[in-house]
């Protein structure tokens, strides 16, 4: 059974950004604003491999993500679960995220090799728990 009921799934798929939470090596939280895609029960986030959030996920295998709406009444939901760094398919995922960010299609979609040369990876967060949903119809 999915942690995302249909109303939460629609909200997460529609809203493009949120705040990613990971754990620093000393256990304190690290928060970063990111853009995402929803793929089944996975939140996909493209980032540079050298970024602290990627290192946190590689080390710890966990993340939390608060997706926020940008219009009143400012709906939101927090999801959390296991997370990992993915390189296979990173080109297609990064292309989709970049297109979502810019609002227009890329002339030349990115390949895994191109994304690797850019030093980018994908964080894949498996949604195991969703909580704190507010102002989301049907949630």
C-alpha cells in the first residue's frame, strides 16, 4: 500500500518544489530548497554529486521532504523514507526536472553520460510515510 493517497499524490505531482531534509554527519538536520518529480512512490531530485545533501544521502540512506504550495492557503505535506543516489537514468530525470523548472522542452535531452560529466546525480527518495498534510482537498 502506498503512503500517498490519491489527493496527496496529485499534490506532490503538481507542486514542483519543497524543502529536502537530510542528516549531517553529526546528526543535525540539513535543509535545502529543491525541485522534484514524482515517479510512482519515488521523489526524484537532481543535484550535484559534490553537494552536501548528496553526500548525506549516500552516507545515511534517509531523507525527509516537505512539499509546499505557493498560493493561499499554502498547502503542504511532509514525506520521508529511505533515499539513495542514482546514476542510471539520471539524464532523462534531470532533463525532465530542468524542463519543469524552465517551463520549456530542452532541444537536446541530457544523457546519463552528459549528466555524469556535469557532476550530477539523482536523489531517489522512496516515500514510506506521509504526514502533516494541511489544506490539501481530500487529504
